[in-house]
């Protein structure tokens, strides 16, 4: 009888422990190998456009507590970008090597299953896109639908197989995201086919006229005919654009004296002309430096379907398109491409 009483008491204690209310906050912590001095882990909420930064100490360790109104899939940035799903009552440990985040990131604790799924989904999206997403988006209708549907069906199956672990709310939310992804890809597929038709190699380039020239006066596209033209669409506020500057200067130096002009078109605001001029002087930029007439809404930008910068374009001496989306200066493929031209 005494033993039965003890067993009953133990069962009661375990039951009480299990019935503790869920925490109204989430905990995130972990260790980063090869941490970057002074760099914080940034979490961006794409639903609210709010962001926060988590301090990383000199040993790469970090920890923070977040009170969340709703579950969130953060876009997390620490040099490289990765997804992080959090909701209240989670306690997620995240460990990775800052030099190779996507290959090394490991999740532990409460929230591991959801974040492992997102990691797997990201890899499958990259496989869907392949090396050049424009090839995928430019597939004929039958091939595009077959490839997209196979991807969607696979993700759906994985969600249903793991529903007991992931939870119904997470699974339902992910299915909605996959449905939205499919719709978005379908829209982009239609546009890519249009781009492939309008901006095909050999087609006349969309035009620009009377862009302000840093050296004085204005310049139009027709003024550049007679040479190959490598166009850099950029802005002073664009961090990836500024990153490309040293590489662009190196390419310009290597092909100096050849029949190719390097033209940089800034989409900065007219009100920021001084800032544009100051950066050209500070960075000692060469080539032809132009300021577009209407920022990112300039007709040249919209005709090239430019939604993000930097964008690089290569034209032949007759003003025809060689590549509407040429390699960046930081990519070795650019020098190979230019070297293959009759310059």
C-alpha cells in the first residue's frame, strides 16, 4: 500500500510539472564560430518591417529573450542570410560557423523541428532555381509547370509527414506560403518570357537620353555607340553596389585602351546630386559617370525590368544587347566575357 501511495504521489508531481503554462516569451541563444568583430545578429520581421539586433560577444556567444505577439519567421542576417522561426515558449539554440553559415548551422532545443524544416526548404528552393534562376523562369510552359508542381507537391508531402512534430498551425502557415510562392513564380515566369523576348541578345537596347554627366553636360546612349558598353546601374545608398566598386575599377584598369566604355548610371535622387558627386570623388571612380533622370522609375530602368541593384548590362558597338544581366565585376565570368569580345 505504501508503494502504491508513493507511485501515486510521483505521478501527481509529474502531472503537475507537465501542466505548467507555456512561457509568454521565446529564448534564442547559441555560439558562432569565427565571429566578426562588432557584428551583431540582426533579425528582420518581413511582416512588420521591424528589426532588432542581438549582441554577439568576443567568444561568439549570444542570448536574448523576445516577447512575441505572433509566431514569426525572421530573416536573420550575420553576413549571410538565413531563416529563423520563433514563437513564444520556444528555447532555440543556434550554432554556426560565420564563414559558412548555410553549411554549418545547427538548431537545438524547442524549435529545432520547425527550423530544420525551413533549412531543408531553403535548400530545395535553391535546387529548384538552379545556378541561374532565369533559366528556370524562362522554361517553356509545360516544363515550368512540371518542375514547379513537383517542388510544391514534395514540400506538401514533407509537411504532412511531419505534422505531428511541426504542429498544425506551422504546417498550415507553410502551406499558405508555398501556395503564395507558386503564384509568385507563375507571375515571374510570364514576365521572364516577356523579358527573354524583348531583351534578347542582338535586340536594340532600350534608350536613355540626356542623363547628367559628372564631367559636365549630358550624355545619351547614342553618344556611346562605336564601342562596347558595360553599364553599371547603382546608387550611393546601395551597399552591394559600393562593394562592387573596387572590382569594377580593377576590370576598367585591365581593359584600359580597349574598345569598351564603362558607364555607371546612378539612380540616386536629384536632391542627392552632391552626395553622388562626393562619392565619385572619394572613391576615385573612373569611366563615364551619369545620373538618371527619374531615379529607379527612369524609363531605362523600367524597360530593363530592373527591380534591384546593382544591375550590369553589356551592349555591342551598334547599341544592341549582348547581355541584359551581365556578370558582376566581382565575378570572374565578367573578364572571360569581355575577353571573348572583338575589342
